[in-house]
C-alpha cells in the first residue's frame, strides 16, 4: 500500500554535460507537481554530481526528506565503460551456447570488433541443448558436459559467464538456460551467470552479444550501484533507490546490478517520458497522442516518437553499439549533428553550413559568451529568439544574410530529421526538451504545433522521476487451436501479471506494446511481443530470483553428484592470436584494393571480398532472400582460421564435371536463431552418395540474392568440401519458390525431372530426405517446404547435379562478381561521402544506363504486409520528396528528380513498380527484371521486412538475364504471370549487360 505522506519522487539524469535533478509531487490532483529542478555540471566522480543535484533541489524547494517516496536515476555510466573499452571496468566473459549441432559456423564473439573482443573474449563452448521454433528440444542439456565446461572455467579463473540457448526466449517449461546456471553455480558457487532469455529477444547472435556485454559489466555494476547508494546515505536519505531502464521503467538496484545493459538507453527514454509527463501537466491530463520529441543538446539533436501510450517507439529488431550488433529493447532515436555548440561557417561563395562539429559543453567559446567561435546559439541570440542567453551585444556584427541562411539551414536539418521519424503523413505535434531547444523555430513543416512546456530543460530528470514498472513477454505461441485475438489477449494478460508481480498497480497497468509477428513458411505459430506498464504502488519492487533447477539430485545451492569430470577445452582456441586493433578502411584503401587471383585464375576470397559480396547479394535479393550477414560472418571466421574459398569461372571445370547447386530452405526468422551450420554440406554429400556420383567439380548458388548467394562458399571452403564455387547462379536474383530457377526454364518435362530431381533435404541434426519424382515442378517446392517445417523450418537443400553443358545454357554468369562490385561501390560511396549519389553509383556498378536505372526516389509513406501461404505479401508506397525535403546536393552532379508516387507490390521479393504522377499511371518495371529498394542514407539494400515509414529510399531496376526473357517458358516461370498478373506484358527496363568478371579483370592476363 502507498504510504499517504510519502508522495514525492526525486528524478536524476546523469548526462554528458550536466547532472539534472527534479522533485515531483505525485499526489493525485496536485496542480504544480514539479517542486524544483536543479542542474549540476558534470563531475569526474558521478556520485558527487548526483549529490550536488539532489542537494540543490532539496534546498530550492525546502523539501521535508521524510516525504520522499523514492529516488530514480538515469545514468550513462555503464554504456560509457563499453564505449571507452575500459579494461578496469570490464571482465572477460566465458560463453556457453546451447545449440546442439546448429549454429556452429557462427561462434560466440564472431561479430565483435577486434578491439572490444580483445578486452572481453573468454573461453566459449557450443554444447548440447537448444529448442526448435515449435518449442521442442534440439537436444537435451548434458549435465556432465556442462560440468566439464565448469571445470575448465575454474581452471582458467573465469568468474563471469553468458549462457545463450537457441530459442531460449520461448523456453518456459524445459528451462535449459536455468538448468545450466544451476549446474555452474553448483560447481563454482561464486560464479556470475547471465542468461540470454533475461536480457534480449529473438535472434541468437544479437541476443548472445547483449548477454556478453551485460556479463562483462557485472563487477563494475556492483561497484557503481554501491556508489549510488552511498551518495544517498551522505545526504541522509533513507528511501528506495531505483535506476531507469531503456524502456522508461524502474529497475531496483539489485536488478541494475544483474542487468546493467538495460540502462544503456535510459537517457533518451527519460527525455521522452519526461516530455509526456510535462505535456499532460500542461493540458490537465494525459494527451494520448502520437508526438515527436526533439531533445537538443550541446552537440546533437535527438528525435524520438512518443506513442499515445506515453512510451517511446522502440527501435527495430537490430541495432549496433560499439560496433556490436544487438537486439535488446531501446528507443528508436534519430540523431543529427546539430546542437547549441554547433559551429557555423560561411565559405567564399557565401554558402553557410551548421555543424556537425561542435564546441560541445564549452559554450564559453561561443561569441555570445565572450568566445571567438560562431555557433548555432550565437545565431539564435543574434536573431533575438533567446533573450536570456548570453550577451546579445557580442553578436551584433553577424550579418543578416548569415543569420538568415544559418536559421534556414537549421530549420531544414530539423525538418528532415522529423520526417524520417514520422509514422504518418499527417501533421503531428512536437514536444521540445533539452537546454538547446532554443534552436528550434516555432513553426515547422509537417508539424501541427511546437510545444515548449515549463521545465522542458529538465525533462530527462522528470522522466526518471515518473518512471513506471513494466512486464515484457516475447514468445512464440500456437495459433492453430484458438483465434489469434484470443491468443493475443492471453499473452497480454501474462504481461500484465508480470508487471503487477514486479510492483505495478494492477488497476492502472495497461498494455503499451502488443505486436504479432508471423513466421514465414509456417502456419499455426506466431511470435508475440507484449509489454505492460503501470505506476509503482510504493510497495517493494520484487526481483525474481533465479530458479533452483534440480540437476541429478543437485541444485544451485549444492554440489553436483557424480564422479569428477575432465575440463572440456573451449571451442575458440586458436593457432594464432587475433589482432587487437581494427583495420581502418579508407577510400584510398578501397581504391588500392585488388582481389587475390591465382595464376590458374582462381579467385581466393578475403574478408573484405566477403563483406562486399554480402552487401551486393542483399541488393540482388530484390527485397527477399534473407540477410546474408551470418553467412558473411561464417566466411570471415573460416578465412581468419586459415581456410580458403575459391571462385572460378565455369570454363575452368572439365567438360564431364558435375555441378551441385542449392542452398538453404525455410524461414529467415528461424535462421536468425539457428544460424548457419553444415546442414547444406550434409545435403550435398548425401545426394552425391544417393546418386553414386564420385566426384563433384564445383558448387553453385541456387540464387545470388540474399543469404543463399553465399552459402555455397561456406560449403566449398577448405575446412569442409574443398570445392570451387562457380561465378554465377541460377536465378540472377532471389525468387520465392524453388521452381523459379533457370535450369527449370529449360526442363520441358514440367516435372523437374531433368533439372530439379532427385533432390535432398538435410535438417542438420540427423534427418535427411530425398525426393525423386513429382507430378509437376510446383509440387517439388510445396513438398520440400512441408518437410522443412518438420525439420524445424530450416534445412539445407541440394538439387540434382548439372552437367557443364546444362550450366552453359542455364547459368547466369558472373553474378558473384556483380555482387562484389555492388558491395565495393557502396563501401566506396560511404568512405567518399558520396552516398547522396548512390543511385548513379549503383547503376554504374551494374553496367550503366543501358541495363540499369534509378526508377524512383522518395520516402516510404505506407507499408502493407501480411502472411499468405507462408509468404510475406504486401505493397510498398513511396512518395516523391518535395523540394524543401531534399538534402543539399552538388550542383555539378545533380540527381534526377521524381514526382508522384510509386507503389511496389511484393511477394517475399518486389514484383513491379506502379508510377503515378499527374494523373498518369505507368508500370515502369516488373519481374523478371530486378527491382531493389535501397536506403538512400546508407546505400544498403532493404529487405521486405525492413520496410518502414519515413525511410528515404531509391528504387533501382536492372534488366533480367536472357535465360528469363528469351523464351516463353522463362517468362511463364519468372514473369508477372507467375504471381497472378497474367494480363501485364513484360517490358524490359533496358538491354541485358553481362556482369564483368572479377577474375577476368584482375586475373593473370591483367597482371
């Protein structure tokens, strides 16, 4: 129960420049809940700054300390330790991945940059365990195996461990991760264990990374939280202390010690939650509207979306921190280099620029404060919009033209940032927070009203003070027995109960996020992500203790029974040490780089080749194919371990040589958990054995688009099948079904008898099937996908070996080279700051204007998607940018301007382009021509799952290879008619241009 007289909350936010504190009176009906706010300059010792800020608030408000119900702190202390790579605050982490035979080609730490890896990487193991997408065990945890791991941890003196299991977030009953923790604690009582299911969401690589980062901070977190507690004692405050989390809810000190990673993004979250509180205060109640929050600091401006629930919109499934891919909950924030200290410059031609460099917190360097540097603050002071800031007489010499140009530039910068974050085309309100909010004008395009609420400069501390308690459920559920709405309701109730158990007031706890995510190629199961939140009751917030899982008669409290075990060596023992610093790639590095081509015209891939090919494969995926990221990581690991991968031209193989082709089959969502392993290798070997083929001359990709464009490179590497991979594939892109392949174009049996069958399917954990006959080619794909679902919705699939003559006819040649060139072009554009011209850059890399075109550019304004018979279908809508929405461009290299709207229907991949402008509708491209949607800010491809409102994109079209377009059967299988658009004839974008071979350009004949 809430104690009546304890109605005050103190909120503290430790920022980069100041530590802010506020005191709120949360008594219902209070007209002036903000009693005081205080800013204290940042101090080397964070606790000193906290003490000063709280003391300042107490003095200003003459508050009776006994009325303070709780103190909550938002801090960047933990994330800063990682950013600084401070070995004094970070521990080496042992990692245990429960995966059975899966995911072993992407081991723990694989996606960490060298510098951070050198600080954090401890021994790692990939052991028995893990779940399938339907909740069944891949394999059972082996107690003695974990005991052997514990013995090695003990031998090495490792005290911190991260445990990650395949699909552990849906493991509610078996509790494999908890079982492993119990065994470890029984063997090593003082060991610190972090479970991945308690840290992040679906996507094992990113979840495991987050778990590792969390584990590395546990020792420092204990010290830091102890310091926070001591700071309150010195103020004689005997009151509950909380830290605020990434999603704007409260964490006890005990929780913060166990999960410091959950505080990483508390700063921007607190600002948005504080803005929501101040907005409700100004209007006499919760506004319950979607609003954009602009938080302006000394160096940057951050824009976030505040939802009607009062919580910030969360970032996409994946993001990076310190170069490490992660997927834990954090707010979606767009940051630009504009702040109060941003430098203002004017060149010889009179062009005015603002930022991105800044004087930061050294605002005394600005002219209005007696300094010599012209800053954004000076412009606002000179314009008369900040009368209480600085000395206006010191900026009188700034010309009106400079003021006007700088003001206009800042306005455009802010408006572009707002547009990229809006969730609809409607005008929305803006809430201003932060000390630099004086930079923002009172009117903005696309904004219904700009709000400046009282105490806006202390919104971050207000957000900390009013933080609530939450409960999150992220799970896969059976949707075959009950209506989807009923399943969703049950999951939402579980989230509410979880929040109430953590201390939320039941009557006021509501659902603030509820999302259903279908799984491709799967029916009867869906992923549910639900968050509930409510105000704190004032009662002690509970911290859920670790389950005591019995282990063969032992528990985390006791010692495991059984005989002593030998230590099990870690899986990441290397013959040579990894570098301790990361290679800095510059534009000149890229320009100077030449791939390694042997005298025999064999292209041996390097790490940089693999990275560029992955970028290009996703572009050629045309929205589908799944991200090649994990495959590129696996290739990189093979190369670092001394293995080699060689690419050859078809002409290099013998006339009687046989080519095996294929790749992965199943759901991209499942491959995020199971990652890549040797299931495709197994499918190849079993098929060759079944067919009694003694020798395979080479491997080739089923499709160059997406992850399958690289999986044959893994199988062909020297540690595995040691076979060359052909520079080509059998789609030239990605298509959603296995019968949409060029060998099938020339197979006039209509049953895949001369091209697709026999075929093998391997699960990777002991199951192999063969398909030898089908009544028609469509049946092959549907039967294989049904079998794939039984194999966990991910398998390796090898198709009937092809002769060299068949490959000469059906292979689309040099597509590996094409991927490489696209990736190189994107990398170079980024290093040369030329992404603004990425359309032209990509068209040139694809062969020029005769074969490729920029079909459109603009902003995504609508995305409609749903699952239909296992495929993601929908439509993307892109609106051309208005003149004032365009970024500044180079007048010597102008970009093509577009008008109207482009609509792109898709079925896993993009199907066609409808261009509507000035009342005229025209189809500007359609399959089999390639249609790729590119993020115009990065040059990277967007898959159909990546489409979201506000992204600025270009649409690139490429003429399809003649294998698709020269015959009626090619157009029948790969054209619009195959997708239900029978009445739309094929009109090519241009003339096909065969991609230039990397081997021919850089090979022996060119040396």
